[in-house]
C-alpha cells in the first residue's frame, strides 16, 4: 500500500504545488488532489512519473500491511 503522506511531504519539501505536480505528470490538478487525499488511485504509469518527479523509489513510499 502506498504511503500518500510520504508523497505529500516530499512534494512540499520540494516546494511543488499540487497543480505543478499534476501538470508534470499529465493529470488534472483535481485528480492529483484526490490522490493525495486518498480518494482516488493512480495508474502504474502515473505513479512512475510521480516518483520520478519527486526523486523517490517505490521502496520509499510502499508500506507492507503485513508488518
């Protein structure tokens, strides 16, 4: 499961707005806002683009629910 809080924290650390990130990864600002609120998901391609923009790996944001 994705830790959306880590994604949001990294975006804020890099001083990107939600609108700027959305534009960089090719989705609407409203959809990106929903992603950060946890009310919408993202495709693998969009997640890959997001992680690249934020200079993160999947290991940085993945939480193993079994732990």
